[in-house]
């Protein structure tokens, strides 16, 4: 009899403990679910504190035009590779209305781009929308500031209805370091406020552009083009 009473108490105690564990587990699951929803809604790159143009970078991320490098990090000070640069530009082209409305041209052929690479489609998409990319470009090499600027200017000149202004060249302290091929593009990018000189009036054309600098310039380019939309000419006879 005594054994029977003890057995019943033990059974009841075990059931109560199981109920408490189940309730606690359910609460934990609910808390985790709510927490993940909040994180998903407010998620942003975690390493942008103090970075110039942080708001522009986050805006591009919210639109799905920028991806991080894992762990919610953007690595803003890292050098941008050619592959990353073309991917960024291809992403930017996807939100330029005039580029989307036009038919794509023939896609380029790139001898160093492997068909299965994560960036391969970006090279095809960007080239079909007017980006003139060297067919021997090495995707893993760092992109220079002057080359990236020239790429963005190509997009502007193809897809924007440019305002008629008298361009007054800016004094660039290290102008002698610029490749003459890119001098006009850099001057136009400065005039359109796509890029800017540093506090010493230098452009550092041969330096590797950082991921943060490239993202801010991409944002500025998209804003400029969409503010000056290109209007395709009406078909003959209309």
C-alpha cells in the first residue's frame, strides 16, 4: 500500500515536471521565432559603424543590390575585386528603368570567366546592357578606382538623358597619375557627384577601390541616372 502511494506521487511528480519542461520549451521556441522575425526585419551589415556613406550602403542592401561576406558583415574596407565590381554594376542595372526597358545587346565573351562561377551571369548581364568589359579581365584581381569610375560613367552615358551643362574640369592634385583614357570619365563623375576627391584634392586613380567606396558610388550613379531617365526615340512615322 505504501509502495502504491509512493508510486502514484512519483508518477504525478514526473508528469508535472514534463508539463513544465514542455511549457518552457514552447516558450523558448516562441521567443526564438519572435527574435528571428525581429532580426530579419532589422538586419543590416554589422560592420558599418563610422563608415562614410553608411546610409547609402544600407539602402542598397535593403533593395537586395548588395550582399555581405557572411556573418552579417560587409567588410567595407576590403578591396573590391573585378568580379565583385561587375556583380555590383549588374545589380545596379536591374533597378535602372531605362536599362530594363531596352532590349539587351549581344553578350560579351570573357576568357577568364568560368561558366559555373558565381559571378559569370553578372558579366553576361552587364555586358549585354552596355558595359564594355575587357574580355581578358581577371575576376580575382583588385579593381582600381579609375576603372570602376569609368564603368559607372559608361552606364550613365548609355542610360541617362544627360543635362546640357558646361563642364568645368576640377583640379585633381594627382591628375598626372590618371590614365589619359579615363581622365574624361573621372571629370564627368566628379561633376555628376558620383565620386569625390579626398581632403587633399586627390583621386588616387591607381589605388584599389574599397567595397564601401564602390557601393556609395553605385548608389550615386543609380540616383543620377534615374533622375535623368533616358527616353527612347519614337519609331519612325509616329
